[in-house]
C-alpha cells in the first residue's frame, strides 16, 4: 500500500467512525430516521386531501406563479412557493440533518415589474428553532405558513400572503377557473425508473388582490398557475437539472412541459408535459411529443451561470409552435441560504401559432441546475448565512 492509499484508508475509517458517532447522538436525541417510503408512495392523487401536507413525504411544495395588472396600470409577474422537507435521509457530510431540524420549511417570493424592468425577491427558512419564525403545514386541511407568509384554502379559493423586506405586502385570492389537472398517470409522475412524485396543477386561476407599501394600496387582477408536488423519490443521473414551462395562451388553453437533464445536459426520456384545452380536457405529452429549443443565452453577472434565455417550443401533433421570451433577462434567485440552490425563474411572453391561428400568451419558466454550487453545499452558510434577498424599488 503506497502512502496516498494508506492515508486515504485511515481517513475513510475515521469518517465512518465519525458518521457512526453522529448517528448515535442523533438517534439518542431525536430518534431513528424513517425510510419515508411505504405502500402509498405511488398511489394516485386523492383530492381534496392531497392539497394538505403529508407526514411521510420527504419533499413537498405548493407553487404559485402568475401575471397581474394593477389598477394603476402596472404589469407584474409573481412567484410564491412553500416547501416542506423531511430530513430523515439527509446529511451534511457525516452530520444527519435531522439533528438540526425535522422538518425544515422554506419559502420564496418574487415580483417582476414589466415596465420598470425590475426584479425583487425574498426567501426564508424555519425548523421551528429558537431563532426561527414559526412554520407549519396542516395535514388535515390546506394551510401552510412560514412567519407572516401563508397560503390556505377557503371556500374553494386559495388565499396567499407574502412580504418583501422593503415593506411591500402581497395579498391575493386565487380561484380555479378550470378543473384540477393530474399530471402523469392519475397524478403519479415518474422522473426516472421507479422514482415518482405525485403531481397535479390548477392551470388557470383568476386572481384578485392588493399590493401595499408605504401606506399605499394598489388593487390588482390577473391569472395564475398552481403546481402541487409531493413524495419521496431518489435523485438520479437523469435529474441533474430541468427546464420547466407553464404557458397560458390567450385562447384559454394551457401548456405545461419540461425537460429533465442529466450531467451532460442531455434530455431524459422521462421528460413530459400536459396540454389543457379550453374546456379543461387534458392531453398527456411524452418527451417525443414536443421540442424545446434554446435560441439565445444569458450569463449571470453574479454567479457566472449561463442560462438559455429564449426558446422555441413546438408540439407538432397540436399544431403549436411558439417563441417564449422573458420580460426581463435577469430573474435569477440565489437561495443558497435556504433551499441551497441558485435557479432562474421568471415571467415571460409567448407568441406564435396554434393550428392555423396566431396565438400569444404569458408564461413562467423555471431553470435549475445551470449553477452547480449545490453540489458542494456549505453547512455554516446554510445554518447562519442570511436568508437573503434582492430588493429593488418596485413602486415609483
């Protein structure tokens, strides 16, 4: 055995011993880890129960994006998402994350100003520790909160509230205009062989609400999209990143499609989509049914990540060919202090053809995996780093 191998062997044994010590300490103080998998992991979606949280789901989120116009004529895009993460299976090096909190809650909120070409966001986390804001996700009815941010259901509508640290308050009521759409098969959406989430969406919701700042309230109306996903699935080589599109066309139809990517940037055959017609009927799309072609790229001046920034999307069987272009190129969120990733998510405009007719619309696009800093997460930054924000004046 040469010197390098000898020391590698020593360090490996030390790491295993340290891992055993941390696991023993964790079991003593917080108990054993759950597998977070049972016979229900691939069961069909059941509503309204599955709007609420699940005790044994490792990961779940409630995701809203939308396009609004205020009474003063300001056009805005918004993103509000709540995450809940069971940490039984998570480790930072040899430290079981459940020793620090289980579950963790995260939330992101962003606004995009079309006319002002401005983008602002905040994000936060909680494990209900001494210094954390209180967080909860009910398992009996739909009500999720993190501090003074919240989402809940009342009389069939979804009630949202979020704030920015500059004092902006966003309050909105979202009411489904179409039936819920179950993605995949009965809401079971496979991301790779044997690995699936439960996934459903409200693809068109009427929005009404208020933006308040400095004592001034601006009423708004618009349209939104809600994605709900939950379950326990193992990340694989085919899930190193994704490009996800939610499009609301002006002919009252919607298109969701996404490409899952491997570490070489190749598209996974498990990529898929759903088209919803004007009456609310859903058509499932496989990876072979659509194409997403990047037409232009943008490099972030802060993270140096390079993202596709304009796309051509085609669904030949439906006669759809459109171009998707962002309202603002710089809609990147650095959430390493909460969900530990950097990603791009932003409001976009859509133009093209559907059959023999011209069509336009609005979209939200999410791109994950172009920045790889999450491959080497920093425990200290996650624990004590700022939740972070990027604030710009949104009200002139």
